């Protein structure tokens, strides 16, 4: 009912915005009793850091009208009735279709996302002003069965060294689940496919240095008990939960930036919508300087890609919903290919 709604005052760069939250007592995380209003207040509290990490980018909203245990769907273009502080930018998808995508410019837009029952925010690696050219190199370290978060930490620390060897400065955050996300600011001079190749080059170099601990094998049957370096997250229209985005998991965890110094002792389950605002107040934002320094070129990593190609290491599989790409190996899992 209308009388159940509350109005939150959300500070922002253009002044305060009033955001109406209907059904504020709706439970989004049943195991903790975390409500829609709790989520909205969380986004108010972390608003500046959230926008710094995810703003000015095409973003997809992962929405859960009945809570994280219920059905979900994605919103990409602004729905009817979106407030005037929510804008869109045209982006090109892998299918070559062009479509408007949401952009968040201030905390009120994120809080409005919570009003729309958005739990997870998925920003692109590129800016709204140049959506075809990522300004972030992103690598997802995904623990496979038999490995854990501690193994992901070991891989992330080694990956930091690999990226530094190629002239990139790495930042790290928890995924909000079992893995880690490593980002590096890059010059927005290369299209998604080129950035993907740079990610593959870094992943292969990490694999050479840690063959028993990490893998670039796309097919699960070949990964073994290793950390999978998910190169396909670098593709156009492939996104991961943004920094300070909640996750649709029972513990209401948050994908949380951490410093490299604190990483070895991090417990990702400790970062939730209930605890992260206090952490920000006491420790600050480890990613505040992510884009304040010089962005790195990709020339060295792309040269390594070309070296690997000349040595017989070519393109790797794309996601199944992508069009067939030049040089891509067959999209058939190895065991099935052998039988055929």
C-alpha cells in the first residue's frame, strides 16, 4: 500500500534527491531478514564509493522481486517511469544489435535500482562515452571443486606480479562468493576482443608460472583442482558484480574492494550489506585511486599474445551464446569430441 512507502534523502553531486521506496519491509535475504529498505540504506551509505566504481558505465540490473530465493531477471534499458537522473547510452552487443543501456551517475540512481528490487549491479568495463573501448582489464579467479578462497588468494598475488611485469597496476576485490576479481586501469584504446586477448596472455603467463594451481581450460572436465582464470569475462556484454554490489547469496555478501596488504587475511563472508558501510568509514575505500593515476597501455600484453599465437597457442572458446568467432576452436567438450 502507498502508506507503507518511505522516502529516502540521497546526497549526490547535484544535491539531494528524494527516492521513494515502496514495500520497504519486503524481505530480500530471508536467512538474515534483510529488507528492501536495508538494501536501499546500504546503497545510500556506500553511495560515493559505489558510483566511483560503477558510475558512468553501461550497467545491467539483476532484479529479484520476491527476494534472492525467488525468480530473477535482468534489466538493461531504463524502464518506463525512470527518474530524470537515470540515463542510458547506446551499446552494441555481440549480436551487432544496438540497444540503450542504463547508466548510473549518482547514488540516487543506485537507490532507485533498489526500489526496482535490484540486488546485483553489473557494470561494463567501458565508459558510457566510449562503450566499445574498455578502460579496465578485468580477470575473474574462479575456484574449482577441490580448491577454496585461500587458493584464489595465492593466484591473485601471483597475478598481481604478472600484471606488474607487463606494466599494469592491479587492484583486487572479493567476488562476494568464493573467488576474487582482479582489475587494472588501462588506456581506452583497444576494443573488447583485443582486451580479451590481453587477458588471455596474462592468464597463460600465470598458468606457466603456476601450472599446478591455475588453469585456462574452458571445459570443466579439464580444469582439475585448480583456480580457473575466466578469460571470457573480458568479452563484450560480459560483466561481473560491480565493486560494492551486493550478491544474491544467503549471507547478503558484497563484492568488496580490499588492499593487497589485507588480502591474505580476508574472510569474504564478513563483507555484507550490514557490515561494509562500517568498514568504509573505518578503513576507507581501497579502490579510491583506481582511476586517479596513469592508465596502462596494453602493448606488452598484446605482444605476448602474438608470441603465444606464433608458438601455437591461438584463440580460446567463446561463450555458447556468442557468434562463431575467427580462429575459435570447436565448441565441443573434449571427451565428446574424442567419442565422435
